C-alpha cells in the first residue's frame, strides 16, 4: 500500500491532536497544550506546497504565505490559551494579515531571484 507524504502527515497530526484531547481529559494541561501545537503544525505541514514546473514564483509565494499563516494562527491560538492573555479580533486579524502579506512578498522575491 502506497502512502503519500500528505496522507502520512495529516494522519500523524490528527493522531497527535487526539492524544492531546485525551491528555486534556486526564487533566494534564501542560502536555496537552504542547501536543495540540505539535499536532496543529503537523496538520498545517500537510498543506506545504509542492513545487511543480508550471508554477511561477508568485503562485509559490502565495502558497508559502498561506502555510506560514496557518502555522502562525496555530501557534497564536495555543500561546494565547496557555498564557491567558486575550487579544481582540482586530489584533489577531491584523497580525495574521500582515504576516501573510509580508511572507508572500518575501518568498515571491526570493523565488524570483533564485530562478
């Protein structure tokens, strides 16, 4: 049976998230926060873009921008819940949109320069 990298990464990420849910039920909250973060990163890692010949630097730059935004949202959500600090919706949206645009432009510039 052939398993591609996408399926394996998603399955591992979902297994880690389920393990984190069981640790929440058991009352181990420090471990569960770390496991949720690792599981979220694995699930987001499944969306890592695979470069093809027909994709230009702008397409890959946008894909990397989305990937970094997914990772950032996962990290931000669990760091907020772990530290107890509250952020408003406007702050989270502003941080995420700024990071996404900056990452997209930087990766587009790097890939254009590299090619």
